[in-house]
């Protein structure tokens, strides 16, 4: 009996699924591990240097009952890096307009090395290794987001003098990524007149609907009735 009641109670209280990738704004590199700057592109990457007050931002949409974020993966490079050199990230989540909306959460986190994913290269120098792109993982305090539209902004520090730089997505998608220079307002990033998309990954759990109290009560009453009938039946031969 106690086991049945406990099982039903846990089922009713469960509101989160196992941690997983909630959203990926990629790809970062192609199948050959390259992020290729085409002849028509003006930039290798976009500045997100915290020490200079520079930051970048991308938008995303939360669906369903909501999400519980517990970590964010970023992608960045510093010119001439021969090892992992990225150190910290300052991040912020905004609901509504990026410049005038509501700040939902923010923080600064140390960056864990998620591994090198490839290189940012020129279209006519595909084997160049000057710009190694790393996945960097930032564990954050859990943030619960309800369904809706949000902006993620971030700036980073690294041990080298160049960058950190954020590459565009490897598919060359036209997007609405934004950038702030020297702490100013965010404006859309344009590369030869086209908007760009920046890669990042949100990790955590999907929030699931919790039954109404009346439904939980009905589940408990039904469970008790089934258990009672089974006990009475066990007394007969």
C-alpha cells in the first residue's frame, strides 16, 4: 500500500525529464571540421572580448511547458592558439527586446574545455590552422524559462591577445545575431550586408505538465480501491 501511494505521489510530482540538449543554434563546422570564410565574407569572427566591453547575442524560443537550463555551450577561437586558452564567460538572458527587455538571469562562469571542434579557415586556405575553434562549457545556476522568446548575450576572456572571437554558423545561414561594442547598445551584425547566425547550445531539462490536485486525488483514491480489492481477494480460496 505504502509503495503504491509513494509511486503515485512521485509520478504526480515529477515535472522534469532527464538533462539533454534543449536547443542547438549550429552547425559550428562542416563534416570536414571546417568553418569556411567564403570570398564574399568580410570577417573571420565577431568580437566578444569582455575586457573591451564587447559582446554578442542570439535569440531563441522556448516551447512547451518550459525549460530548466543548467549549462550552456559556446564556441570560440583565439588566433594562433596551440592549446585551450579560453577562460570565462559573462552571460545574460533577456525576455523581449534585447536592449530594453527584462533580464531573466545573468552570471559569470569559468569555462571548461569541451574539445576542439575544427578550424575557422579561408575558402582558398582550407588547411590553415591559425584559428582553432573550441567548444567551451559553462555550468550555470539552474534557470527555469517559461514558453516565449529570449535573447542570450555573452562575452568572454582568454589568455591570448587576439579575441575571443565568435565564428558564424558553418552553414552560412542569414540570421539576426547582434553585437555590442564597448558596452554600447546591441545592433545587428552584418557581413557584407547580410545578417549572420552564431552557434551555441542550451542544455538542461524539459519541464512537463504536473497534474492538477483533483487529478492526483483521483489517482490516489483509485489506487487505494484497487489495493483494497486485491487484499480482500487474497482472503478467499
